[in-house]
C-alpha cells in the first residue's frame, strides 16, 4: 500500500544502561519504544497505534511486522 508506514521489529532482551532523555536519542522516522497494547496492537512512544501484520519466531528471536493504523 503506497504511503503506509510499516516497521519490522525484534523483541530482544537488552541490558539496562544509563537512562537517556528523548533529546539525546538519534533522529529516526520510527519510534524508539513500543508497548504491547490491546489485542494485536502496539502503541509507540508517540502514542500512535500499530497493528501486527506478521508475527514470527526465528532462531529464538521474536520478530514482528507492524503497520501504522490509518488516522494515526
């Protein structure tokens, strides 16, 4: 679909480090944080809602393809 924003993400454990302020993070078109929300949806750090299109487990790593919901 032309103009549809999609994100391919992996859920991996990351050791905790020193906290950063949002202004210290590098610029990105995609959010730096995702949170599982209701149903098969994720909410990003900008409060936009993403729907899960594909959900796979590859070599023990969980991988998701998300699509930004229209109007968000």
